[in-house]
C-alpha cells in the first residue's frame, strides 16, 4: 500500500472561513478520498496558522487575548470542515508544542548545514498585514497589495534575521524544469519560473519581538516570521525532528491557492534544500472562487457566506457545485443561479432521479430483491468507459472532469431506462429482459455511489447502505466498480436524495 501524504494550506485565524477556503479543503478532501479508493495509505493534514499580526489585531478588536481568539477560531474552522465532511487524519495548529519544536529544529538544521544562509540585516519596505508579507513593486497596484486592495500597506523598517533565498534560483529552476519539484497546473508553473528567472531576493524571516509568536532561536528580541513558521507545519506534523518522520515525509501533494505559490514553490523548497531535506513531490495551486469577477476574501468581505451556501441544499450539494462548476484549476464564479441550476439539473434530475427510479422499479417488479440478470452491454460498456476516464481525470487532479464522468454515466443510465422501457417489459411478460435491465441498473447505481464518494460522501454512503451494510465489503475501493456483486441482494426503499426545493433568490 503506497503512502500518500496530502496537505492543505493552513488558514489564518483572523476571521471566519469563506467559499475560497471551502474550495481548497473540499478539493483536497476529494483527492484524499479518491486516493483511499485507489488503495493508498493516505495521511491528510489540515490546520490553522495562528501566529501573525492579523491575529493580534483581531484579538484586540474582539477584546480577548490572542490565545482565546485562536482557540475560538480553531473551533469555528474545525466545525465548518466537519460540516463539509472533510476526512483529514490530522489537525495541526502552529501554537502546538510539536510545531514550535519543529520550527526550532529546522532553523538549527539550516544553521548546521548552511550557516551562511542565515544572517542579520536591516530591512525597509511596505508590509501587507493581509498577506503578512513585505511587498515588491510587481505585487503593488495603485499603492495597494494586489491580493488585498482594501488594506493600506504599512511602511516598516527594522533589523531582522534573513534567509539567503537569492542563492537558490538556479537550483530551483533546475528542479522545476526536470520535474523533481512539480508545480501544477502549467499556468502556475510558468508563473513560478518567470518569478525565479527575474531574480530572487533574500527574505526576512523574523520580526522584532511581537507579543505573539515563536521566539527566534538564540535571539530573544526577535519572533520567527509567520510565513517561515507556517510553512514548517507540513514537516512538524510528521514528527520532525524525531526519528520516523520519514514515514510521511516528503509530502506527496501540497494543495494551495494560487496567491501563495511564491512561498510554497520558491521559499519552502529553498528552506528544505538549505536543511538537506527532501522536497515535496507536487504543489497544486488552485484558482479562486469569485463573486461577479472579484476574489472572495476575509479583508474585502464576501457577498456569500459559507454558512448560507451550506444551508441552501446541504454540504454534498455545495461540494459538488464547487468542484464541478468552479473546478480546481482556474478561477470560477459562484452565483446562486448557477448553484440552483447545477443542483436541479445534475443532482436532483440526473443522479437522484436515477437512484429513485431504478430502485423503486426493483421494489415494484421484483419485491425489492436485485434480480440475477445478465449484463446489459450498452450500460456495461458505458460504465467501463466512464470509469477509465474518471480514473485518468482524478489521477491528474482534474476534479471537475472526474465529476463530469460519473454524472455523465448517471445521465446515460437514465437514457437507458427510456430506451428499454422496463414498465413495458413488465406488461409484456418479458421477464428475462426485465431482469437484465434491473440488474444492470442496480450495478450502475452501486458504481455511481463509489465514483461519487469523493465528491458527495454522505450521499454515496446513503446509496450504498440501501444495498446493505456490506456493500461493498470493508473499505470502499475502486475495484468495487468493476463487477459489483449485488445480485440476489435485498435493497431498502430509496429516499429522495435531492429534494426539489423552490427557493427565493438569495
């Protein structure tokens, strides 16, 4: 069983999550669930980034201590991810002792391996509190950070510890070019390559001692810079520096937003090279969820709350919409109209309708027992084609295409019902043909539940349980879609999976 260590970006504790956060977490969860279906030994990490000036400011506005604030935020985020059925195996917070220890250990290891890569110097520049980063000229438009245009940039001058990032440009280009450090999709890889080719500057990795943060090893007047601190969570969660951390490290996949590729595809690999550690195998940088063409963010506010989006049709519907309609590569707009249309057309009229019609007919015509019919070639052939295309898409992290494949199979099965007219076969007493049709529909419903599990896990579980608690036996595996053995099995009456609700415009 192959190890598959998957991470998401850890979220700032300065405000509630929005749809942009949800896209990333749902997408990573979809990948984790698919890798489990494929038989991998998955370790899925999520967590919270709790050391930053923005946390200090948010706590002050809330009239509480930073510790009270981050505890509250961690609970809020964890509750949202539970509501969205995220199946992470670990939840790390950067205030945990294991993380503080990992940060200290990595700095000490860089000092031992490449002592000249750490030095002290004065720094002066414009600081964005939203990004927690000094901004370069290319990152500023009309005097504002391009990621947080509603925030004023703060002129800052102080003496800090620095990391010699400038020394790693040629090596990073070589690694990215050879594929030893994969950056996907290609549009993000090209952006990173252009950034490195333009020349790297050394980066400040400390701040003059803030009242909230990890003390810089050997310098009590400085605090470890929040981004240097945060990146190390992927390593500290493995148990680093203790023996055995290599069981998980290197990460097989970092899932991040496109706005933080510089940190994950340039700074983080350079830090690991300086420490003599293996690099992550792949960084996938997804696009943004937008509302009327503008990025959703905490600082700018959002037109759609995550809570309202979940409440409209439930978690599975939101998961499906974000992954099918927005996708995991480019930016995509969220609108209530598009959400409603996908819900009704795909989930209610296609998937939900197929499950309800197929299993109801088995109850009406065969007393709720799946008949032992022969394979129906049109539907079996369509299923095998869809499964192969689904696997190719999911292996390549084309999640929107993976969702389309199983939904297209559901649509094909609905057409099969119209082509074979089971009620006419029943009326004409053509029992053998009817058995073949009903058996093939039952097999297709099980296949669809397995393929849909990474996207709509609660719905998939509901459908599989209609066939009994052991369908398929043990952990769900993709092998179950090849030849699902449901003949002769009693099935429960199917519910309406996706009720057609008439909602007023949001």
